[in-house]
């Protein structure tokens, strides 16, 4: 009988722990617009801090088919500040290609960027808040 009670208590503690971990995450949909249909896959990256953004080492990365002008990915993240970016790999080499002066040759999307001028490489300028009220993040692909 004591073993049963102990197992029930442990199960309750474990369940409460799992529920509390899941409650801290926020599920959002990231939409990437201006996709060139069937012109190479779209790569989505999410950065949680300035260091990973500077090194171009995302905490979350996704590969999406370019079968529509708007593609999306559902993501579950802890609440916080993130930079969301992406590019369309038109030459199908699975990396973002740069030209003269480090200007991207392929379509690029980044949070807090509207396609005018050059986006900042500063995490603090490109970050967006992700919290319980964030349902959707929309970023557009642009050519420089």
C-alpha cells in the first residue's frame, strides 16, 4: 500500500513538473511572405541571443518547401526576445550567398525589417517579443 501511495505522489509531482514546463512555452506561427514559388527551399532561423545571432548559429532552424507565396511554420518557444530570419535558397546550395560588400544575393527576411535599406546586424534592433499574446510573426522576403 505504501508503494502505491509513493508511486501516486511521484506521478503527481512528475505531472506537475511537465505541465509547468509546457506552460512556459508559447506556440506561434511564423509566416514568410513574398516567396518565389518553386525557386528553392526557404530556410527559417530563430535566434534567442545576440551571440548566436552574430555567429549565425540559430537555436531553432526549419526547412520549408516553397510551394506557395506564403509559407509558415508553427513553433513552440519559451517567452522572450528573439530574432526571426530566413532566406530562399535559389541556387539550392543550402546556405545564404553573399556578393560584393557582404550583400546577400538571395531573398532575405528578418524580423523588424520592411525591405527598405539594409537590416541591422544588431540583435537588439531586430529582436521581437514572443509572449502569451503573440500568435503570429510575419516576415517578408526581400532582395537587396
